[in-house]
C-alpha cells in the first residue's frame, strides 16, 4: 500500500458505502497522452459504464494518466487498454480497478472488493484486454471467428462422415476457409505457409499466441467475465465475443490430442490455462450444474491460476460460489486466520446431508483429507487440521475426486452426519466425536503407485507402456504382496482380499489391457515362476494393466501399512509408526493422528484401512465414543 501512496500525485476523495468511482476518459487520438477524471456513482442508481478485465502485468508503473487535479501512475498494460478504448470524439466512461480503487487505502480496498461482483454484473459490457495485437494475433482472431461461424457445419460433417470432430473440422476448413487463403508468411515463425498442405495445423498454431496471454493465467478474470452481461475480447484492434473462444479452445485441444505425442508440448502447456478459464467462465455464465458449485470445488478448479495477493485466492471467487459463509474481504487478516475461517466454513456446510448418492458430492471431511496431500508444517503455531489453500495441487484435486466417488461407498465413521465443532473461545481447536481403533506398526516404503495411461498408439507409446509395467507396476505389486504376507494376519493375503486391498477397496471390472500371454515374459523374465503364480499375478494386476484407467481412482499419496489390530491399509506418506488410526463420526474414511499432549492430537491425513471401511470399527455403544481434539 505504501508503494501506491508514493506513486501517485493524486488525492482520492472518500466514497460512500454504496458508491464506486468511474473513470471518464477524455477524447483523443491514439498517440495522444491520456487524460481523464474520476466521478462517484451509486451502484443503486444503475450508472452506465464499461468495466475492463485485464492482467496488471509487471508491477512497473511507468505510464501516466493525467487527472484534473494531479496524475496517477499506471502499468503499461492498463495504459495500452485505456488508449485502445478511448474515443476520438467523445468521453468514455470506464471502470478499472487500479484507478477506480484507492489501492493505498486498506478500508476502501476491502469494501470495494466486496462490491466487485456488482461492479462487473452491472456494467453494460466487460472489455477483456489481452494486450496489443501481434501479427499472429491478427490471424488467430480470424481463425477464432471462422471456427465459431462454422461450428454447426463442423458437427454436421463429423456426423455425416462418421469421423471425429477434428476430422470434421478439417473437412469444413478445406471447403470454406482454404478458398479465401493464399500462400502467405506465417506470423509465428516467418515461414511460408502452404495452406493446402498444412492449413489446419498452421491455423491452430496461431491460436497459441492468444492462449499464451497473461490474462488466461489470472484468477480474478473468472468472476469478472462470468458475471458480465456481455463480454468482448480485444487484442489491439482485433476483437471477438468471449463465447467464440469456447469452440476455438475445444477444437484446438482436440486437434492437439490427435497429433503424435511430443509434437505440440508448447501448445499443450499454453492451452491448459485457457481451457480452464474458458470452461469455468462459460459454464458459470450458463449456470451449468457442471460448473463448480462450492468454494472448495472452485479453489481446486483454479489452483494453478495466479493472484498477486494470496488472500485473493478466496476473495476473487467468493461471489460466484456457495460456502464462503460470512467471510468478507479483509486484507488485514493473516493468511492462517483467513484459511482457518475458510476451513471452518467448509466443514460446517450441511449441504452434503441433503443430497442423494447420485449427486456424487464430497463429504466435508475432505477438507481434513487435503492436509495429507501437503508437506508437513514445522512452525509451532500451525493449525494441523487447516490445509494451506495457497498450496493446492493436482493431488488435492484428485483427493476431492476420490471423496466425490466414495463418500457414499464407505462409512468408516458410521452412518450419522459429520458435524465437527469449533468453540469461540478456542478457535484453533477442532473437536470431533470419534474413536481411536489402532496404531501404525509398520510402513511399506516406496509403495505408492502412479499409473501412466497410454494416450497414443505409436511404437514409442507401447514401448513406454511396457517399460512402465516391467520397471514400475510389477515391482510395486511384488513389494506390496510380500509386505502383506510378512504381517501376522494372513486374512488380507488371500487372492481376492489382496486384489481388493491393492485397489483401495474398489470393485473394478476387468479392464481393457494386454492378454495374459503378452504379460508372461514381463512377469517372469527369469522363467522361475509357476504358471499358477503367473495367472494369480495377472488377475491381481489386471486393473493396473489397463491402457487407460477410466472410472476408478487410486490415491497415489498413500503408502501401504500394517496396524496394531492386524489389519492392512493405505496411509499418508508423512505418517510414522506409532501414529494412531481414528474413525470420526460420519466421515467415510478413517484418519491418522499424531499425539500432541493430553487429549490433543495433530492431524496427519486420511487413510484406507481394509476391514473397517464399512463401519466395522464404529461402536454401537455411545459410551465408547469420545471427543477428540485436533490442534
């Protein structure tokens, strides 16, 4: 905030509770310096203005916006946007956060951020600024318009010729766009393009210049455009309606997937953020049930989008999802306290209690499970049951998916509702009804298994697949089987039980993978195993030999372990021998705890323990249930 206070030669006047500032840009030619003024407007009065959605870019405030009584220093990104949206003959009324909010005033910033949803939803139009246009952008915007214009024809061609959408798109491209294109120089690589030979691939290559724009990596843009009445995307003078990006991104992604592996790594990376942002925005616009509905779902869907302020990880999405409770934007809150309040809000959500099995909603206890996907904190004041929402990863997303799939299949904590308690006088302590059932006696090191699907069918793909089976899957299986056989209880070593243990309790139908004959040499390179043993290995490993692992999920963050009551299970990698296994009332999975002091424990993460996943360890007698405190 001191940075902004020292930058500006301008004094902001105080706003009333329902007011915002609007920037009135004076007319001028593109090369002229920028001049404007600020006026206050009540949102209740429905003022007319357009809101700018843009990426701040490098925090170097080298450009000047001249005001009636002073000046405001702004970034080059905003300066270029204002010049582009300025009219030569008339004033233009805009809203842009860096100018219309006094960034140096914490109280105002808190309040204006709480109004952000109204600001963008009441704007006549949201102007998405990607930056000045490159030569590649000019071609790319032309391709985007072509793809949108021929969307229906592409789908019809795909059905008519019984081909995939990429092949249908190529047919339409050849029929409709090639006739208006001649040999030209590619703006990306300065090479001459033979459109008739490489037309579709070159057309998609130009789109990469759009997807690589910083705007697609920014979290705030999801809310800004999802709430818009209409949104137009600009790169310099090029423009398209935002909804036109959807089919272009889908088409580009499908085209990349149809290419040999390794030929489009740069495009795959560039399109990831674009696909996430466009997918989220378009589904939120349509109020689709496929869009993230809860704050946790949105946090996981956007974990790799960027914010310059870590608290904006929550503040940027709070208005477009459920479950933020009474958490209002407050940049004076410490991150640990903000994340504690967020965790309590999610844990206290009762929506799960009202849904049926078909909705695949995750039990709120998944918040506690996320802790097990993150590195252990060493600071003395860290609250163990609160995840670091700034460090969510793909593993966090997979954990949530696991809970969506199995919150109804497993009931380690019985059939009651999951209802943790936090007392006002001890906000760092989470209390849960539960029971400690055993402790960890041994861990099988390196027993996580991360599967590698085959996405192509080239010789290189198959070679990589068989190398993975030979050097990863088979050693993993033998390591786990031998560990299970070494444990005092042999019940989990029976063939059917071992198969269920390896799949974390999932009933998996026979998968589409290689035949037994194809696997024999891989399973037995020395030729010293019996045929019966090889067939047993094949039956156990069949689910793990699939070309693609569709419809089931293994938590690769867990390792195999044995317990004091003779059971086997999968526990967090960070767990240690002696950690206790606990079932919490209403939680589908058991949890690992580490003794702190007295009746207090720190949370390690969740687990799968074979033999207690269906309530076998949950006591019928209320007297055997205790209150367990997590700190």
